[in-house]
C-alpha cells in the first residue's frame, strides 16, 4: 500500500498542473488525490491568498493547518472522514461557506466559532438529535443549510422535518436545496 499524499505534495502537484504559484491563487482544488490526503497540516499556510480551498474526496480525519488562511471564505471538505468542527477556529471570522457533506459528523460542538457562515452543506452525516441541530442557532448569518441524509432528518416525513427545522432556524432562506417559504401572519385590518 502506498503512503498518503501530503498537503505539500498536493500543492506541488497543483502548481505543476496550473503552471503557477499556489500562494498567489484565490482558488486551490486538491480533491481526489491519489493516494488520498489523510492529514491537513501547516503546509496549507503557503496558500495566503486562497479564498476557496477544496480538499473533498480524500481520507482526511480532522481539520487543521488553517491558521494562516486569513482570506478563506469557502472550505470544501466533503467526502472525507471528518468527525468534528474543531480546527475551524482560525477561519471563524472569514469563512462564509463550509461544505462538509458525506463525513462522520455526529456532534456540532464548536460550530459556534463560524460567526459569518452563510452556507453549510452537512448532508449525509451522523447527526441524530435536535439538541445537536439546535447548535446551528449559534450561527447568526446561516441562510442555506443542506442537512438531508442525517439520521435526524431521515426520522421524519419531509414536510414535518422541514417545518421543524425552519422553526428552529428562523433566518434560513434555503433548506435542503429548496427556498424556505414561511407562512405570513396577516396584518390586522385598520379600524
């Protein structure tokens, strides 16, 4: 069995493919590495101008090495083996979109650091109770959530699930890829 691709090697491959420096790029895609990347590390600090970083479809178990990515707005780490939100503290102020579908997330502890998060793709993970889901209330700017495929959403009829989720997250504009339509309360007629 071959050893995993390191972040440093993945960056080098990216630079060879694009004929430019990854340090200057605003978008760096290192998905589907072969052999897969297993660890995020401080080699990511080279990506100083990166606004969108994609590391999907690897074998990463935890998020780390993001401390120098002061411009990061979109992080795509779907289809990995990530179990928690730890490691995101350094990008809590800048991150606007987090794509984490198809991972092993069961608990949402630590999600509160993502103060500017607008989009969260968390489908096909392992969240199974409302107490965990309610931690998403700590994201004041969350507007677009994809949560389908978690045990919690699968436990309910789609209409019941969406109604309850929207009640708990009043700022949502999109849930599971569909616009949120709220019942308007009619105004009292003037006397």
